């Protein structure tokens, strides 16, 4: 993941951030129990390339050589060739042309891709021009001219045409220099059109994603509204149920009190009947009977009042 993040950051020219991601990826691979030398090599090579872009040649060479050691360990000639070519470029940036030539020749010897020979012709021609070895530079310039059709990388083509134009202009072959410059401009226009199409495609992708995200948000919002409505309905239902339950309990309590009152009156009436049935009744008993009667009347009045208030 860190390596892929580095690739993405590199795509947007965020070189320092890409460098950090590549170094993090190499750190993780170094802790892997599996054979990760090839992946470590690619990570170290990427780190070196970032330092090369950031114009730090010493760090560039340090990481390229580390990667080269891993590539030799796993005996991967393609990686070795690629790294030696990068090392040659780094030495050329430091103006150490002799070391650059040695590394470039070693890279060429290990490269089995015949389609990539034009790249070596360009690098040799450019290097010998800097070293002021005109005869050697001329040989490789002519080889480059003969193999231009083998190039399929537009960026490399543009660079090759620029080198050829400068070479012919330096040799006062102005007509050929102008022709190579026109070829270079044609390739640059092609690159610009490709980048334009890619930009339009990226904008369309961003629009489609924004549209999808908006639809997703609207769907989510509708679901949330529905859930809120359901929760509100359940809340009101619970409140109504609680109110009805409390009212039912209150009515039951009232009925229970009325039943207790009726039971008391019934027991009082039975007691009075017993007193009346007694043939020998003293004055004291009569007075108690009057008190019982008064009590009955009082409770009866209270019962009527309670029944009226509950109705």
C-alpha cells in the first residue's frame, strides 16, 4: 500500500511525499519473513529516483547502489541493467563522466531488450558529447537516427529529437536541425493532446463520482428521515400507552375503594338487624343502635358524594 501511495504521489509530482512513502514501503519489506529482495530493490530504486529528481546526487547514488546489491543477490539482470543505467545518469549529473560511462556500458551488456537499444544510443551520444569525444558521439548519433522508429515512448522521442536537433545545429546542419525540431514539436503536441484527453477523462470520472456520492447521500438522508419518523411514532405510541395504563390503574383503585365501602355498609346493616332481633334491649343498646345508624348515614352520604365525583 505504501508503494502504491508513492506511485500515486509521483503521478501528481509530489516528489518529497512520494519519497517518504517509498522509504516506508522498503522498511516494511525489510521486516518481511518472505523473500522480499525484489520488492526491496524496486523500493530502493524508486527512492533513488526521487533523490535524483530532487537534485541530491549523493543520496541518489547511495540508494541506487543499495538497490543494485539486492538485484545482484537475486541475480535479476533486468533490474541490474535498469539500476546501472540510473547510476550512470546520476554520475553524469555530478559530472563524473568516466564513472558514468562505465556504469552505462555495464547496463548495456546486461540488457537483452533489443528495442531498448535506441535509449543507449541516445545516452552514449549525449555522454560522449559532454566528454567532448566527437568521433564516438557521432557514431552513436548516427545509430540513434537509424533506430528512431523503434522508439514507442513519446517522452523519450521528444528528448531524442531535441538532442539530435542540438547536435545538428552545433555542426551547422541547420536544415536537419530544423527538421528534428519540427519532429519534436509534433511529438510534444501529441503528448499535450494525450494529457488533455486524460484530463477530460479525469474530470468526467470526478463528476461521475460526485454524482454517485450525491445520490448515495440523498438515499442515506431519506433513510434517516424514515427512521426518525418511525422512532417518533413509536415514542408517541409509548406515551399514549403509559397514559392509558395509568388511567386504567386509577379507575381500578377507585372501584376497589367503592367495593370496600359497600362491604362496610353491608356489615353495618347486618349488625343493625341483629340488634333489632334482640327482644330484650336496654337503653344503652338503643343508644348504640342510634350511633350505628348515624354512622351508616354518614358513610352512605360519603359514598354518594364519591360516586358523584367519579362519574
